[in-house]
C-alpha cells in the first residue's frame, strides 16, 4: 500500500544545536580542502547559507565574508533561480580560493547559477539531496530527495499532545 505523504510527514528536523555541530563538522572537513595559502573568502548563499557560513568562517578564521542572493522559491514552490544580489567581484573573482557555503543542495539548480559566476570556487553544503550532489564539492549529511528539512529558523517550540492518553 502506497501512502501519499505531505512534506512535513517525511521531515528531518534540525535544531540550532544540530546545525552548529554539523556546520563545525563541515569546517573540519574543509580545512583539509583549502588551497595553498588557505581560503581567501567565504560567500554565503542567502538566506539558508548565512548561519553555516558564519560558523565555518569562524572555525577556519576566514575574515572576508560576502553573500550571493539567489531567488528560487516562492514559499515551498521552486521556480527558475536568478541572482538578485552578487558578491563583490573584486574580492571573489572567478572563485579561486573562495568557499561557497549553503545549508542544503536540493535539485542543484541554485548552485548551477552560482557556479556559473564563480566556476573555480569550492562549494560546500551542510546537507545534500541526491539530485544536487554533483554540484557540491563537500557536504556533511545526505538525505533522501523526498525528505523535507525543517531548519531552526523555520520552526517554533510548542506543546505536542502525547500519542496515547492525556
């Protein structure tokens, strides 16, 4: 019997603590991937990449941090990605020595657009889904394509009824 599920029914809930641990693990992996002379800059993909990028930049002592804003969602509906704010080209150039950080790669369409602007950059995400993995150089956790990730900035704590009784 096949059951149709809503996105939240196959959810992966990420707390602030878990995100912090996973972003630090990403930094740990990235320290061995740095080019000679180290990373020149971090570029966070807004908005989801900002918290992990801050943690990675802190852990790796990278002081130059910029953002690239790509709009590819209207609520939970994916649309064609387009850059609405680019990083400082004088700093990032073609991406050599630059670390691009995002929270998640889903289909990879956003990262295709970002990679086109900085083709020599190293792309790292905390979480990765199979369709987008080819766009990522380094990631921490893979989840299935049909899993919806609930990030801490999307959630609020509230009381939940127990499964049995009151």
